[in-house]
């Protein structure tokens, strides 16, 4: 039986470690408009050792023919062997404030039936944004995190995904990132929407800079630039991101039954409840016994199955949780009754159904 492991992340802080849970605004928020931009393009990887696309991938030959025509060579697509060439989709992320001449990483993935991109070189590929404009051009050798070894007849060893490769710093930015200019007002977006956290962020900004911020809703805080920073937006944002706020956390338990993982936060509380747990085990074993006939008889040897049924029921274990019980006490209780991860998941679900678990239970 597959072993299950339980991971209990208990986020506790002693009484005398005040402020240890405070987090910088840099980790809690992002500035509206200052974000990454996704890029994508279609290209060719050449120089493969016979692991490229086959003739069934028609667009590889057509792409290679078009490329050669742009270089002054006219070749029929039906006369090209593309086994050393693979058609790929190239993706990249354009960071905010990227300027022409800077470099970004790109990833190429085969779209045909190529077996591996190992040893290939990505040819010049334009990477476009959602507006159809080319923002970067990628080219260079591929780094593959796997390989394919062996021959035909099923004697092939594959490690990781050899049809996906990466080119570090393989694309040069040709067009500036479409990032808005910070004006007299900016909006902060919370990574985790929460009304209490938004109000605390606005309060911290007002305490530090004066009355410049207001919480519009649980996810947005509007900030006016102070007069002293009108021409120093960068310095203002740097000082703003360094402020610390203690975010309000949602009492939540995340359960992954497939792996037996349970994650609980310190805000989880248990109402007064009694937990009784017992195990009933039914074991059925079938033993094949051989029955031999008597000597000189006309009987034949027969295989007779012998079925043994065993039932074992462990005594129920009862534990009572008092009012205000914490997640630490819950873990100690569940451990004391000898619960395994599957038992704990079942107990948590029953506690939620009984209304005794004061937390959100999410099963993934």
C-alpha cells in the first residue's frame, strides 16, 4: 500500500515576537499596469540528428521552403527531408520597463512529431504580443532537460521532455515594453484580496506619508503621490514598497487526498467537540489447496480454494476538544488517537459538516 505523508505547516509566533508576521508591501501588492507581458512566435529548430519532424508534418517542410525562398533559393517542399528540422512554438515573458537591446529567456516546444530537440539551434523567430507587434527576436542553441536514447522496436529510453527546450537570454528586445508612466496617482493591487488587509495598507501609507491613500475595495488601494515626491516617482515607490503591514489571513485548511498532504494555518479554531475514532478491518484470504484422489481410484487431482475471512475491530478512541482549541491542539489530538493522513482528512471533513471547524476546507 502506498505510503502517505502528512505535511503540517503551523505558522506560530510566540507572544513576545510581535511584528514578526509583518510583510512588506512589495510582497503584498503590485502596481497597476506594471506587469509582465506574454510573447509568442512560430519558428524552426535545425541541426537535429534525425530526430526532427517527419513528412507527415507538412508545415515543417513548407516553413523551410519559405525560409529558403527568402534567401534566394527555390526548392520544392516535396523534395525536402525535414528529419533534421522541427517546427516549434516559441514563448517568452517581456518584463515591465524592458528596453530595446535587453535580453530575455525563451522556451521552444515542438508542435509536430519531432522526437527530440537535443542539439538543435533555434533560427531567428519574431515574438509577438497580443497586439500583433514584434517585441523581441529569438535565436540561439537550445538547452534540453532530457534526452532520447535507443533505437526502434520499442528499445527507447526517454528522460524528461526532450521536445521542449530553453534558450537563456536567447531573445533580444526590439520594442519597449508597453508599461504606463507613473503619474500623480497610482493604484495598488493586492495579491490576496482582503478588506482588512486593504484597510491596513491604506492606514500604513497615511501614517507614513500623510493622507494620501484610500482603500477602494478588498483588492485595490488608490495612492496619491505626495508633493515632496512629484518628480521622484521611483524613490516614492521604493519607500512605499518597504513599508510593513501585518496582513489578515483567512482561516483555511488545504487537503490533497491523493498525496495525503494537509496544510493548516494558525487561525484555525475548533469548537467544543468530541472525536471518536475506531477501525474495522476485514481481511479475506484465498488459499489454493490440491486434493489428491485415493490410490488406484478413478478420481482426478483437483485444486480446491479455501477462503478464510477474518474480522478485526479496534476499540474506538475518544478525545474531547475544549472551546477555543487551536490547530496545534487539533494536531496533537489526531496524533494521539493514532490517525493516519486519510483518517485526518476524514475527521476534518466530518468536523466541517458538524459545524465545529471554524475554517475554510479546500480539497484539491
